[in-house]
C-alpha cells in the first residue's frame, strides 16, 4: 500500500528519486502511465496486470479505445541503484513537469501518482477535496 506525500524535484537528466519506503513494493519493473488525471500513475507489475485483466474481461469492441489510450501512453521502467527513475519527456510534458517545477509523489493506495507540485496543490485545495465533501462522497458510496 502506498501512502503519504513526498516533495521532490527532477535531476538534470529527467530522473526523480523515489522515496525509499516505496522502492521494495514497486519491484524490479513497474509501469508509468498518463491516464485521465493530470498526473503520472505508477503501477507495480501485479497492479498493472490486474488493470489489464479487468480491461480484457470486457468485449474488445468496448475496450479498444481504452486500450489504445491507456497503453499508448504507458512505459515500463526500472529503478537504478540510487532509487532514481527516468520520467520520459513525453509523459512529463503531458502533466507539466519540468526541471523548474517541483514534484509531488503521492501514495494512492495500490498505485503512486507523480504530479507537478503546483497542480497537485491546486487539485487538493479544490472544494470537492475538502474533508466534508470527501466524507459525503464516502457515505454515498457506502464506505
């Protein structure tokens, strides 16, 4: 389970250092994806496979666009011995991460999210992210 917020920055080569508490859970190979949010999602291999299996459970005609969108914007990566991962330029551009921006690495349960720090702060300060609104949403979902 991935929890917490960690502020980081890119090095000159476009790499980010992952928090040590995430490294073992990510495994040797993991997956980066720009989905429908304004962040890069990071999936351990088992979670990535679970996502693929869930998508494959539906008829191909219904999931072709989802697969095309999701998988064409994804890469598999490995961490180096110092815990650094190269964030591909195309993914960084899609979410507004540059060498000048700060980065927020946020635990999101079974995955990690990498945000432009300012975008993350803006998203988290929106009214629908306030505690009372999250509580109401949880109640409506029966959580």
